[in-house]
C-alpha cells in the first residue's frame, strides 16, 4: 500500500475487545487530532437503505449528513472496528475531498498510548418504536448512558412539555 492510500490504517490494529467483539487498537502512541483513517465501504442512498433487509445482522453502517450511508462491511477497512464508548477518545469528522465527495475520517480527541483501544460515541438514532434498551452500551465508562443512542439534550426533554402546554 502506498503511504497516500486513503484506505490505509497503519495506526490501527484489529484485535478482540473487552467491550464488544473486535476492536481497533493504536499501533503506536498518537497525539491528539491524529488521523486514524477514512471510513470506507459501499455507499447507499436512503432509498437503497430502506429497501434492504438487514435481519438484525451485525452492521457497520455510518450515515453522513448528506443522508448517504457507508457500509464498512463492504469494502471497508480497520476503522469499522472502532467500538462505542460514552467517553470516546476519538471522533468522526466529515469533510469534502478535493473532488467534492463527502468523506468521513476518524481522529483522536486526546493523546493515545500504544495498545489503547480506540472509541467513538456512536450517537445512534433509534427507529420508530425503539427504546434505549434496544441499544445497550457495554463501555463501562463512569459516565455511561447505558445506551449507544445519542444523549438526550435539554431541548429534546423540553419538547414534549412545551408542545403540550398552551400558548
């Protein structure tokens, strides 16, 4: 692989995780804001995603702000193995490449030691009728929410109350 290969992930080793299945681990010490790699895989439109039957299978889906979804299981790389934590040490960042394509890259939020597991906060959104317990979190962090769903903001908590009050 060329050192300019966007799918290269030399900073990541995939190994069994104490949190869930396989995890991504740093191969060497990394500073804050280090690029881990791009999230790659087959891209789907919202219509294609809706038509697909996932049968509750393990998925590596990441939906971008333009509503395209990347399936890391189809042509992806080691970045698909970043597990969830409510106290992540990495984050996903969207940006446009030189060709104008929306890409997703993973960067560290803080210095990382060699061998340390790499985590992002999945901030999942639930399907209609789903409850937080359908998306259990196993991160074990002191501030664990107990779910991989996105945190509820004060606006979300106040919304039902404000919509039911008289104007």
